[in-house]
C-alpha cells in the first residue's frame, strides 16, 4: 500500500475542515510531495495524449503566420478535424452533448445564424430583431413551464419574465446573484446562505464562491432525492434561496420540488427549480402520461427556473433561459452604470456583447419544432431510456441508481465501475463518470433513438462487464484517475489535478 492509499483508507472519518488542515500540513513533507508528484505526472502524461490527438497531424500555430493562410486551406483543416470527430456523436456514442444532431436541423440553424452573424443584443437599437427573438424565446419557455396557467397579465406580482443567457451555468449563477442582491435590499441579509442538495449542479457551488454565499449542502435519500426534513431544519433567517433539480445531472432524479418549494413559501424566501436538463422534456412527458411531479410555476413557492434551450430545446449551443416570478425580482439580476464617462450602460446578464446569431437560431429552432415536434422527440427519448434502463438492469453485477426516465446512472457492488468506463471508451463510447457513489451515466438524446444504437450500447456494456470480471486487476485509462478522486479524502490534490487538466487544454 503506497502513502496515498494509506491516507485514503485511514482518514475518511475526519471532518472536511480537519482534512483541509491536515492536507496542508502533510503536503509540506517531502515524502508526500514526491508521492503526489509521481501520481500527478503519470496522470497528466496520459491525459495529454488523449487531449491532444492532432499534435502531429496538423500545423501548430504558436504565433501569427507571417503571411495569411488561404481561406481554402483553413476550411480544409477545419473539415478534416470535424470529420475525425463527428462520427462519434452522430453515431449516438456520446452521453448528452449533442441533443438533436440531424443534418437538416443543423443546416437550418447554421443558415439562421449566418443571416444574423453580425448582430449583437448589446446594441438593441441597431438590431431590434434580437429583442423580438429573445423576448419571444422567454415567453414561449415561460408558458411551457406554467406561466400560461396563471393568467399572469392580471397579476403583475406573479408575472413570469426572464432573460436569455449563454447556458445553464450562467442561468444558475445569475439566479443566485439575484437572490443575494434581493435578500440584501429587501430583507437586509448580509451573510446569505443557499440550501442545495449535494446532487445539485456544480454551478451552485461556483455561484457560492463567486458571490460569497454560504452553501448549505443537503443529503439525498436512497432514491437520490433531496432530504426534505434536512432542508426544513437548515432554513434560517439568512437563507436567501432553496434549490432543487428537475432532474439532477448525476442520477436523473427529480427532487421533491412541491415539498421543497412549500418550505420556501412558508419562510418567504426564494426557491429555484433547476430544470436546465429537464425543462424541455418534463412538460411533454407529463402530456404523454408519464408520472412527472410538478416542478414549475404552477407551484406558488417556485420563484425562478433555469432551463437550457441548447439541450432538449434543440437550439445551437450557447443559449439558456432564466425565468423569475415577478419583474421586481428579475430586476435584481440587471447591471446598470449611470456615472460612467462612456455614457449610460446596462446589461441584463454577465456578458456585454453577445452573439445575436445564437438567439436567432434558438428562436428559429423552437418555432420549427413546435409542440408536436417536442412531444414526438420526448416520446422517442423516453421509450429509448426505458429500453436502456431495462437492459442495464438485466446485466448481472450492475445496479441502476434511483428511478430515472432518460438519464440512466448505474454502478456495481461487485467490480470497479470505472474499468467498465475504460472498456466502453475503448469501444468509442463517451459516458459520464460520476462519484460519491462511483457510477456512470448515459444521458439519452435523439441520437440514441436511431435504429440499433440502444442495442449496440447494451451489447458493448455486456461485453464490458464480462471483460472486467475476467480481468479484475487491469487498470488503464481513466479508471485510476476516477478512483483517486473517489477515494482520496484530500480535495486539494484532486482540485490541482483538475486545474492541471485545464492547463493542458490551453497548452500548444
């Protein structure tokens, strides 16, 4: 047993604060530094080979070329890179990432983007069309998520409004910043706290760090749903928002949003329903007769919802929507500057200039699909999800986590699930590795509903399980990395590893 294994097995009982202090002390010791360095260097070398496959295939551009390269040559290089990458996602070998992917749909969105490639929502006076596109995106999304049921025009306090953002992370960050500012101005809260399940998206933790909000993490039950009693006990006068997922990214499980939002309503605090992943699936699943708990503005305690148009809304990557109950709450999101020498400045989101072409493409995607298209797509995805779930449950040694509809997480109590991940990767599959507990998941998209894709996945998964059972000592690829992240109690070491990975992304 090496030093890091010893630390992992002996120190799990310590509290996070104690582990943090002990880690800082131990990392000062040369023997610990040496052990970490050996592990780190080996992992980085393996990651670099995976991350930089074009190193010897295409020219490396460390500096601007002395003379311009021809546009034809540049296009040829881009097409060669696209050709090397697109077969994986087009063939349905990828979890999530590309949610539609049909050639005609992509060509249509590209055409719309090209027509709007110069537009910028920051200059709405020059491109008022972007205001039309974005306001209608927000309205269509809000009405899909319960606003249409509430006769909002007659009740301005409850009127649903929102903005278009660059993605789910920005939507969540904006919501948390909004609640911080609202709580300070309206309730005088100077040390704000947010209550979120441990399965909530990492964007909540990012918001906590960025905006100096204390994050109170709530455990989940055996079905990976937020513990309602724990939330009720955690609420106090500093609580600015409670959050729940519909569904959560790791396990595809919907938190008990009705019960959680009721707690928020009783305490007159915010409740955020994170429907980034499910906002364009669950409303249609409900219409199709699936058992979907209410998660949207039909619940009086829900005060904001994030929903990604660039996922199951089938827009081009780079758009999401954040919605609020009441214009007063939404205005806490905005930024205005009235004393700047450059003039009066305002922006609804974090960015100043934004690509108006993405907003136009999102608007066009929603109109071109319509209710019938979303119903049909959802039906295909949920049927395929059920088929894959049943297939996984039939494989000895695997266990499906929670009660998912289309984001299927699974683990094993008999062998290292990350070795299954390595085998599937060798068969061209790109699955999401999870931990706490160690698991994998497949986020089902329209790509997986194509004939034969689900069957191919299950066939390769059965082969993966057999291979791992027959080769229990084999350890390659990502298995040791995920294993270290799952077992090593020192967060700093794993954090450094992730930062090193980001460094690799930008290494030429």
